[in-house]
C-alpha cells in the first residue's frame, strides 16, 4: 500500500521534523505545504529525499479559500509523482500517528476503495456546519481587492440591489451541500475526481472562494455528490473538541494514557464510528508525550508485525 501524506504546516518545525521522519517509509512519502508567511529556515532540518516541500508556497489564512488552494496543490503534486500512490492522506503539521504505521497500511489494504472523510449533509448546527457558512459572503484576507469587493457588496445590499444572503442553491448547480473535517484519507481515484471537477466547474469554485471555512465544505460537497459517496467512512484522525471553541484542545498526558490503554482506539461521534490512527494536536513541546507512544514506523519487511517500544 503506497501512501502519500499531504501535510499543511506553518509552525512547530521540530515537531514537523519528527512527524515527517516518522511517517516516511519505503511505501510512503511526504508532500508538505509550508505557509508562505512562515520562515523556511527552521524547517530545513526536515529536508530529505522523501519529504517534498511543494511550490509555489501560498499565504494561508484560517477559515479561508487559501487553505483549499494549498490542499489542491498538494493533491496535484502527489498525483503527478511517479510512485503511483494508492491513498492520499491529508493531515496537519500538528498531527502524529498513535498506532504503528504497518497497522494503517494493513487497514487501508483491508478497506481498499473506501474514502475516509467526515461527511454530513448541511445544515447541521449540532456538528458546527450551519448553512450560514454558504449564505454569508467572506472576504479573502490579505487582498485590497477583496476588501473593496466586500464594501461594494454591502453597499449594493443596503440599497436593495443585491440580496442580503447568497443564493447558494443556484451557485452549487443543484448539488447538495456537505460539510465535515478538513482532514481526510482519499483514494487516488477520488482525488483525481476532485481535481477534474475543480478544473471544470469554475462557478462552483468561485462560490467557495468567497465562503466561510471552504476547507470544511468544498471537497466534501464534491465527494458527497459523486459516485464515491457510497464508499465514505469517518476520517482517521482523533481530535478532542470537548472544550468547545474554534480549535481542538492540545493533547496532554491524559490523552496519551488513553491511546496506550486502548491501542485500537475507535472514535464515535456525529460522523459515525471508526478506528483512528492519527491524533491532533501536538507541538514542539510535545516530545516527552510522543516518546511514550509505540514505535510507529512501518517495518521494511511487510510481513513483520512485532512492534517494539521506544
């Protein structure tokens, strides 16, 4: 099973060095997008033959379309690689595997053809996917043109020349909107389908360019309205949202104890039940926690199953 790990990263260079060196195996490679606003220098320690920093580097802003652009760029680079990766696994630079990688490879082989992405129909207020994400106009950060467009739109709406809310049904061309988590593990075929759809449906893409949190909706809507929808299961990443707020909590000793006590952890929430292989979020200060986890590197002998501990 050949896996391309697609990683979006902007900080915590020491953790990224550890993450990338851990998940690189003879059957996998890392394709990383480093935020253009971040200093490249501390990330050079992670450079190695199977860790590819993709170009161009884009400035990424939280909750905006720039994140989608970075994800699509990672997909393009991984699909163009000669290794012919069977799965593309999108994780963040704050992730880390909590199970041995050979178990992940075996799991994907067993469930070959399954798409692992958190996917729910919108609106779903309980899971934080209100339809207002599509109805409200979002100005992209970092562009004077975006600010001018927003001011003009507000003025025209106040005068009654534009509707106060966007007509998302028309913009989606009859597709049902879906939402979910950014992080996913998709087959090569599904990623190719997404890129072809994006290249073809320009109005659809323009609509999400001006939407809130498009990284939690655009690809989901494409997959949810495709033949791949019948193959969807929840994603493979554990996050702890119990504290509420806009981000999951930083993982602690309590979480690591749970991972060690239950080495085949199953997440079960509004996105359904399923095994998880990664956890988020860790940082440069998380080394002592990660030292307690089992060796996660996939063995060179595909038949080996004995796992030592650090």
